[in-house]
């Protein structure tokens, strides 16, 4: 009789967001929202 056991170790580390990353994400999100609004208005005009 053979008993095979596998052990996995999973390490989860919290990602620290830098100030530059937060500013970049905020700019990208705002541009995305503006573009999405523009698409919706253009779609309603057609």
C-alpha cells in the first residue's frame, strides 16, 4: 500500500500601493468614465 501526500505552502502578501500608482489609477479611472459617458451619449444620438 502506497500513500502519496502532497503539501503546498501558499504565501499571501499584501501589496502596498505607492502614491504614484494611486494617482495613476485615479487618472485612468476618470478618463475611462469620461470615455464611457461619451460613448453612451453618442449611442443615444444615433
